C-alpha cells in the first residue's frame, strides 16, 4: 500500500507541476507546440535530453548487458559525453543559425524537398520500429517486477505486460499530444532528478546489501569476486569489441546525439545559443554518471544471483525489488514510469513534428495553417502511439538483450542519415541526387547485409563501412555533377547565437573526464597511453585557466 501511495503521489506531482509551468503557453501555433516557443533554458534542455535518452531500455536493457558482459558496455555512456560536447560546439550553432525545427528541414534547405521527405520517413521508421515499442515493453517489464502486478490482480504475466504497456502508452500520449514540447521538457526534468536520485540509491543500497550494511565493503566484495566484470576493454568475442570504439560506436553516437530528432529537438527549442550550449554540456556531465546507474547495478545483480538469472533483462528489476524498502519502491516505480514516458513522449512528439511539418505540410496540404498542423499532429500522434502499444509486447526475448536489439535496428537509419547531414554541412556543391542515393542505398545495404545475407561482421563495423561508402559516393557525385549555385547558409536571427564563453573549455574537461574513466577501468594499459593521458590532462587544465582569465578580463573591460 505504501508503495502504491508513493507511486501515485510522485506521478501526480510531476503532472501538476508540468501543467503549472505550461498553463499560459500558446500551443495553437507550431512554434509553441513543437519548439516550446524557443524559450527553453539550460536546466530544462539538460534534464529533457538526459531523460529522453535514459529510459527503461537503459535501466533494464543496458544493466542486462552489464550483467552478462561487465563494464565493457560503458562505451555507450562514457563516449557519448564526448559526442555531446561535439554537438554543443559544432552542430548546435549551425542548427540555431538556420532556425530549423527538424533535421529534415535543414536537408530541404541544403538539398531539396525530396531529401526532406525521405529523411522524415526514415526518422519515423526509426521511432516506430526500433524505439517506441521497446521502450514501452521494458517499462512494463520493470513495473511487473517491482509491483508483481500479475500476482496482485490474479492474471498471467503476459496479460499484465499488455495492460501496463497500454497504461504507460496512453499516459505518455497525453503528455506528448496535448502538452507540446514544453510540457515534455518540464516533466522530463523533474523525473530526471528523481531518476538520478533513485538510480544512485539503488546502486548504494545494492552495494550495502552485499557488504552487510557498508557500501564500500560491498563494492570491494563485488570487485574481488568478479574482477573480469570491471574491465572497459572488450575482446573480439564480446558484445562491444574494443575496435568498435573507433568505428561504429562513433557513428552511432554522432547520429544519436547530433542528428536524432527526438534528442536534439530540446536544444533546438533553446532561447539562445548560450543557453543551449550550457544545457547540452550539463547533459554531457550528467551522462558521465551513467555507469553508476546503468552498469554497476547489473554487475551487483550478477554477484547477488551468481549469474543464474535465465533472462539478463530481469537483473535490474529484481535488484530494485530486493534492496528498496516499500515506500521507495513506489517512488522509484514512478521514476521508472517517468523515464519511460520521457523517451516515449519525446519520440512521439518528434514523430508528430516530422510528419506534420515535413510530410503533411510539404506533400499533402502546402497551405495548411499552424492550427491545422497542430491538429493533424495530434491525430497522427494518436495513431503512432496505438501502433507502438500493439507492437510492444512482441519484442520480448531478444537473444542478445533489448538494448542491443535497439542498437542493431537503429543501424538501419543512423549511417545513411548521418552521412547526408555531414556531407550537407561540410560541402557546398554536392547535389540532391547524391543525398537521395545515400539515404536509400545506406538503408537498403544495411538491411541486406545484416538481416538477409547476415554477413559475419559486427554490426558496428558494418555501419562504418556503409557510412564511408555513402560519403565517398556522394562526394564523387558532387565532383561529376556539382550544383550550379553553391549552398549558402542564411542566419534567420530567430535566437541569439552568441556562444557561451566557456563552451570550449568545458567541452575539453568533459573529454578528459571521459577518457579518464575509460583508462582507469582498462586492464594492462601501455605506459605510452599513461604519458599521453597526463599530457592531455595538463593541457586541459591550462586551457581551462586561460579561458577563465580571458573571460574575467573581458568582463572588467
């Protein structure tokens, strides 16, 4: 009963606060509905980006991978921080200068409407196929373990999963369809704080459980009993071989953090470039806490259950149920629901944005008013939500875990989309036909190689090969049939694009901390690596001091 009360209480608190912050917002126009009127500040951008990323596919799926593989899966979290810094320094200034609401809108300006349409459909496919259903299913799986819903209501587990999928899906749809981006961002930020607090609490209590009340003793016990799990370097047979850190892992992270509409839409709604960079870099720092929330708990569960769980994706829910008291179980269940809602409603909001602005407006009704676009978006969002709720329970029992399944499926979309965006940003004369080829070929080639022919190569390496081929062919086409008039960027002046003075220095610190975490968790690091690491650390410190002194001198002037 206490768990249920705390669950309902925290969920209601988030909903009321989201309504309070957005009650005066004008959601009748597309700018207000899809980009929060370009009014988001750093805190909301960071909180929403983080929680859009961290959901039950991480809490359940990545902890499940950590249960099996250990700290080698930290690559998704630690290296992501470096990519987020790249987004803050290069991609975000470009996007805000252009005043775009979606990535396909940039591709329309750079290439043509056909490129916009193909990219929009690819993004929609990415969300409907590889994200929305899995997020709903992992959320339902976590709640079943936390509340034992099937036993409480006297039904089988499959039925309980279906009920919770539809319950979460309907609640998330209400946020995304009727509240717009700002309601999503506000609720994300509140739930993000709860997720950080609750996630760290699960880790600490799990270690204390192992260490008979002492978290530190628990950590030593887990490490001494399972030293192989505490290694950031994977071999060729692991789920993330070390070589993939320099190939597909980079491509995947660049796509996700620099071009993925559901993530970057929060930054596109920033009130200024300065606020956007602050929020994005704060998100990067928070990502560095990822191993505490979504890797170490999986290893703790492996130690407690002696690696005997039949389904690794059950590791984290079982650990939460074991170590949290009833009152906190309800609170954490509310946070889990919030994490599910965040990713679900963010992807849904982005899907609605893509369809209404880039498909309906350009292909079906070019004269549609802002009010009409919002109305169409709500209907489309409802349809996509229902489709995701129907598909969600069908993704159970993925052989390599649900998180790995998401990564494999997103390979269909990330190489072609990223390659076209990068070529569009870095070149001026590559024509639209090259972009269309890159999008269609990249998607078709990955499906053929991965799911039809099933080539014997890690999917991360496959993504990199296709990315390089895509870029090379687009550049060749650009040399053979270049655009007659080179592309020219235009500053729309919708927001102030004065950069944050400390953006470069903070990005360098984030990069240093990320590399530090990787090196300290690696086994048998060569001396030359340590020398390079210390030199990089010294350079980072000097540059940070230089930036601080320079900014202070400018303020005094």
